[in-house]
């Protein structure tokens, strides 16, 4: 809201920007002076820039779309003129080629199956990661003993990339599907655990002591003080976890397959079909963004108390 | 040579030699050390430093420094990717990936690739095979109906699997999955997939390790399988002498394998980790592969067939074979070695049943090396004796009576009839022979116990 008041074009003349200083007496001369000081109507570039910089949601979306359009234009030109400055574009597919193969995929049935299978895997693996990661993180955050026993595993296993897990995942799990789910699950799990632990540990000790001195029991403190304090951090963990789950999924889907967007991309690589590779990459990007957004939306109600507190 | 072209050549030589003084020429070679048919074009060159021996050092190359970059991959497509990116000049890969390479280069409309030689072949297609877990109850392709078959998509094994499933009319009934060799081999060992189709030498590796059993050999599909080398046209136009050096060096590597297969198998095994017993199955006389570089009519025919399949199934772009296949280097290589290319290109080595020029069996003793036997009976006696003396036997090789294919004895089916032992790769053939000759089916375990 503050941003709006300093915007010259939209400041109502009767309301001075800051009310801290006592306003001058509203003599007719003063009003006239104020009116004269009102900025002139903007023309040309200045007007354009004012519109571009406008904070309205519509403008923000316009800017985002514009950014993507500019990116695609740049990509198109880079391919067209075969840009070769450090990075080479001479064999990269053009946006038009990628679009053509995208449309072709959309017209077939199999592409939807690839997307559906991947979304399903994400949903299952993510649910497991959430239902294990959050409770474990809460316990680790509150209990030093549990933390000492679990944290070494988290720290050692966390940096291992999903692809490195492939051979063992095949050996250990009974089916291909469970190997893929396991790799995806691991990707999501660690960010959720770590952010939950961090959230719990960030709970202001003052609040805990205050609650205790008011006679709250351990369970009540946990429910009414620690959990709400940890929620923002948990929400962050859930978003990050969703993102990591998607790129682990790609590694998992290399193992086997038939279906899945990661498998689709990998097969396209093996047949050197660059447009399809890019279709696969962008599909992963869009699905990843959409599901992270869904997570953000889903966690919003839990963070409402925080908005009120501000 | 006309006057102008002579003048141009001289000018180029002069300009070249002036440039060459400070020039470092990078030669990037993408190869697949674990894929047996490609080893002469990659890992052997690297380890025996054969390319260094043949690289030009005079004329425009006087004073030139060479930087050799060998990159090892487990399949062909990543090599094509590197070549398209301009990072590798040479790529050694199997028939199907070669086509994907040529077609994609041609589609790019810019740099092109050229198929310059063959590194190793099998006329009938052995090397590719369909394998089931060793304890499986599946003994033929027909029994795969309603089951899962995995294979590296876009590989020669995939092409073979497609053809055989179509031929047998069970294409719709088999669920086909994409799995790379390491994944498929693990799944067979873990009994997690019904069948896996793979290229050389994975089927034999699984047999040797005792985890898998062949139910279909590539030879039954009747399409040759081979590996070869592609080079980018930019590179071969700029440095034809280096391409020639590569071809000559690869021919030397091929001769090295033929001269002493045991030594070659032992060395390549040390370099790549593939069991030497498996490599010997490929390298030896009467073995699976022949390592000879000429560009035979059969190879071009097979490539055209493969391209048709790829175009139909996976929409691979068109390929102008007349431009893409360039036998000039390999011709010059044979000529330089004092061999008659025209005669060699028309001959092809292949296995035939009951080949009397080959011993009936070979036993590789851990100490003492390989000994040959005139009959399987004699070999079993030797193996029994070794067991009694506590001596280790690495492997025993026999030949399939139906096709003449060289096999590991531990996966063969044997028929005992009229006091003689005959070996078979497939149970069906063994059963038929046993019925005809009134013999009985026995296993290697039975006859060496």
C-alpha cells in the first residue's frame, strides 16, 4: 500500500503523501498551490514506462508474459542467425520446431499418458515424503537425542544425486515402479525434513517460556506455540521439496520404462530428437512450477495467522 | 592431376605447413569400450597408442601437435550428440545409432557425417539376442506373449526385437520397455523382468555370469549386425590424412585381435572390465565377430533396412546412403597394407554347422590357457580330470550343431546319442535332434559330474 501513495500519477491531490507532518491549513491559496504542484500528464516514453512499472496484477502478468515472449524471440533469433558466442545455437531446435513437435505430441494419445504417469508418481512419492518428513522434522527439532541419531543420515544422504541411486534402487526394491517412487521420494524428503527442523528450532524461546509459565503442558506448547512458529519454514520446505521431487523423478524414470515425461525425454535423447527433448524439458518445467504453485496455495491457509500478526 | 589442381594442392600444402608449425590439432574420438564390436576403433587404439603411430607428420602436418581425446560411452547416441555439438570428430557405434547419426547430421543441413569403415561384424546378426533369467520357464520367443521385454530403445537389439516380434505375430502381445544395458542386465539377474534384448556382448556376459539364458539369437532374425566409425565431414575435408591414419590404425587393431585372440581378450578385459572369457567368444576363430573393415554390399543393404524400420517406428529423418557411405578411406587402407580390397569386400566370414576346420570344443584352464579337443566327450573328460586335480576351468566353448554358433558350454543343451555328444543353443533344436537320433537330453552339469 505504501508503494501506491508515492506513485505520482495516482496520488489524490487532497491527500498529502505523509500525514506525520501536520498539514498546512487548507486555505484556498494552499489548495491552488497543491493543485499546481500536481504532476503534469505524462507523455511518450515516460507514460509508457509508468504503465509498464504499474504494480497492478494485470500489469504484472503482462510483464511476465512479455519476459517469456522476449526469451522466445531471443531464442528464435539466436537459432536463426546461428549465434556462436561461447554457447552455440547452430544445432539447437528453433521455437517453431519445438512448437510443431509439441502440437504433434498433443494430438497423439501417448503424451498424455506420459504426463499422467509422471504426475501420479510425483503425487505418491510426495505424499510419502510429506507424511514422513514433517513428523520426523518436528521430532528432530524438539528432541536433541532424535536429532543426533537422524541428522547424520540426513546430512550424508542428502548430497547424493538421484542418478547415483539408480543401481541400488533397482537392486533393493521389488518393482521398477517402487524404485522410481523411492528416488523421487528421496528428492522431496530432505528439503522437507531440514526446513521443518529449522522452523522448530527458530521458535522464539521467549514464547515457549511464556507459555510454560502460564501453565501450558508440553503437548500444548507444541500445538500452540512451536507448530505455528514452524509453519512458514515448513511451507518453504514443502515448496522446495516439490521442486526437487521433479528433478529426481527424471533420474528415476531413466531406469525403466515405458511411460513418464522423464522417460519420454530420455528416449528422445537416444533417438537424437532435439525438439522432443525440449518439449520434455519444458513439460517438466511447467508441471514442476504448477505443482509448486499448488503446494503454495495449499499451505496458504495455515499461514494466515502470520499475516494477521503483521 | 591437372595443372591448376596441382598448383592449388601445392599452395594448400605450403599454406598448411606455415600454419601447422604452431597448430595443435584436436582429434576427438567417441567410443564404447564395453561394446565388443567397437573396440578396434576405440579402446585398443587408445591403449596401444596405435593412432599416434599412423598420424601424419610431414607436409602440412610438419610440426603439428596432436591432442587425442578419447571419450568412452555405453551407447551410441551420446556420441552423436557430442559430434553434432562439434566436440568429437569420430564416433564408433552400432548399426542403428549410426543411422540416427547420419540422418540427424543430414537433417541439420550443415555439417554432415560420413560412414568410413566397419570395426566388427556378424553376418547373421549374432551379438544381439533376447535373454531370460536363467531360472525362467520361457524357452522360445512365442512364450513371451503377455510378458514384458526390455531393450535399449533405438539400439540394434531393439531393431532385432521389433522384427522378431512382428515376424512371430506377437508384437501386440508383448509389453516393450526401454532399458539401458546396465539396467536390463541387473533386472535379469534380479529376476525382475521377463526378458531383455541387448547388443554385444551383454547376452553372453549374462550367460557367462550364469544369470541369463538366450532364447533367441540375433542370427535367427537374419539381419547382419555390425559396428562402424562415422566422422564429421568438416573434419575429413580439413584433415583427410588424419582420417586415413585413423582407418589404418583401426585396421592394425583388427589385425592385432585376429593374430592372438587370447592375448587380445585378456588385455581388452583388463581395460574394460568385460570378462575375458566373453571377449574370447567374440574374438576367437569361429567366434561371434569378425573384425574387418571393408564396406560390404550386405552392410549397406542392412543399413537401408534398419533405416526403413527407424523411419517407420521413430520418424527418423531420411538419409542419402550414396553420400553418407564413404569407402574411399578403407579402400586406401587396404591398398596401403598390400591387400586386395575388391576381393575382400566380396568375402564374408560366417559360422556354419559342423565346421570341420574348427575344433569341437575348447577349454580355457585358469593355468595353462586354452586347449582344443576333437570331440565334446574329450573335453568333458579333460574338465572332469581338472576338477579332480583341483584345477580351475575358466570356460568351455562348444558349437551349436544347428547353426555353428560358438557357445559357452554351461548354457548349451547337450544330446547324447550313439555314444556321441552334440551341443545346441536352443532347447527346441536339442529336443528335435534327440527325438530324431533317439538320444537323450543332458546338461553340461550332468556330463562333467
